[in-house]
């Protein structure tokens, strides 16, 4: 409102001033004649031109100061230079040169504004697309990294489990080998002990048979008479036979115990051996399946790692492009909105200056026609 009010007041003041000059000129014409009228008409025109140019220069300078525009400051200087050279040089339009300067700058500023708007649209479009692409790639990198880490961890766990299973299998194999050795040694001892016991038992039984046959054979009354110098030691024989019977019993028990121990040891050996076989088969299957799974995971992880590397390379390129885009579009001392506001102010000021010139030219032209008609 303030700028529009000042402009209207300025226009009214300038109009009153031109009317006063015209009235003064009319008075001069009435008193001094046509020659003087022609002479003073140039005075009026020159005065109007000077007033208009001074106002234009002041307006442009104020606008240049407000918007901090070197182009407007230079325009004000050029208008001042044109003023010093004179208002017309025979031109029918005393404002033609000033108007040309303003129109040239207007056109230049319009082109700059258009180019800046296109650049802003390009920056907004590329920034949005780059952001979307970056977020998409970052999400992919995050997913691939998580998948790779999970596969690596699972593969490492499987390999650790396989190593533990292999240690257990080695322990079982070692234990079985030791047990085989002990069983073999025990069986050899058993065979030797059994043979010794059986042989001893056989000898005792043979001795018993001989003694029994001798002492418990036909009755002595039925036997021929023996010389009186020898008698059977029946009492002693009975003691020997009794002793041999005890030995026979002990040897029989020992043989039975030996056989029982052998059978028990053999049964335990077979039982443990069978358990070891089952456990070994189960663990070997676990090793097989876990190795296969770990191998598959490693292969899959190689593919995931290749995808991750490719995606990371693409993301790095996008980040580099985003950095260069920021340098083009963001990292400037003046934002696009600030530049647009400044250009709009410059354009509005220049249009106002042109309006002033055109209004002034029209008023001066009407005044010149009035003078010539008089």
C-alpha cells in the first residue's frame, strides 16, 4: 500500500508540475508569440524529461539498494550517463534510450528467472529421485547385509557343531578301539584260564577215578591173600580222595565263574559296541547334513555378497551424485526462494519505471501537441 500511495502521489505531483509548466508556457505564448513558444516548448520538454529521468534513477537506485542487485545499480549509472548526454538528440521520444535500457534488463532478468526456475525444477526432480533411489538402495544394502550376517553366523554355528561331532566321533572310535583291545585281552585270558581249569579238572577226575577204582574195587575177601608184609592204607586213601573231591568241586566252580564272567563281559561288549555303532551312524549323518547345509549357505552367501558389493557400488555412485547435486542446488549463499523474491522485486521495479516513463511520455506528448496547436 505504501509503495502504491507514494507512486500515485508522485504521478499527481508530476502532473500538476507539468500543468503548471504548460500554463506558464501558455502565458508566455500569449505575450511573446509563436517563436518564443517554440523556444519555450523545448524548455518544457527538457524539464519534463529531466524530472522523469531523475525519478527513474532514484527509483532504480533505491531498488538496487533494497535488493542488493549489481545489475540495477549499473542500470542507474547508465541512465545517469544517458541523462548527461542529453534528452533527445533529435529523437521524437526523449525516453527511448532509457526505456531501451530498462527493457533490455527486464528481458535479461526474465531469462535468468526462467533459467533459474528450470534449474530449480531440475534440482527438485533429481533430488526427489535421488532420495528415493538412495533410500531404496540403502534398504537393499541393509537387507543383504542382514542376510549375509545371518548366513555367516549359521554357517559358523554348523561348522562348530560339525567340529564338535567329529571330536565326539573320534572319542567314540578311540573308546571302541580301547574296548576292542581289552575285550580281546580278556577273551584270551578266558580261553587260557578255561583251558587250565578244564585240564586241572580232568586230571583231578582221573586221579579220583584211579583211587576209587583201587580202593573201592572188589572186596578184599574175594581177593587172593597178599603177603603179610603189605597192608592197604585205606584210611589214608579216604583222606586223599576227599581232598581231591574238594579240589574237583573248586575247579568246577572256578570254571563256571570263568564262563559266567566271559559271557557277561561279552554281552556288555556287544551292547556297548552296538550303542557305539548307532551313535556313530547318527553323528556321521549329522556331520553329513550339517556340512551340506554349511556348504549351501557358503555358496548362497557368496551370491549375496556379490549382490551386496554391486548394490553398495551403486549406492556409492548415487551418494556421489547426491553430493554433486547438493553443490549445484543447495549449497549456495542465496536460496532459490530468496533469488525468486529478489528477481520479482527487480522486475516489479523495472515495470514501474517503464510505467512512469510511458506515462510521462504520454503527458509530455499531449503537452507538446497543445503548444503546437496554440
